[in-house]
C-alpha cells in the first residue's frame, strides 16, 4: 500500500503544477471563442 500512497502524492503534486496551465489554456480558448462569435455576429 505504500507504493499506492506515494503514487497518489505524485499525482496530487503534478496536478497542482499542471492545474494553472490548464486553467490558462481553457481561459484563452474561451476568450478566443467569445471574440470569434462576436466578430461573426457583427458581419
């Protein structure tokens, strides 16, 4: 069971490192979609 807990800890630590990057990417995607839809509406 020790190996399982260390794997869980590794997943948590790596998730903490990756989470901000994922959030930034999602926000960028959402902003681009909003800009794209507003542009297509004005045309």
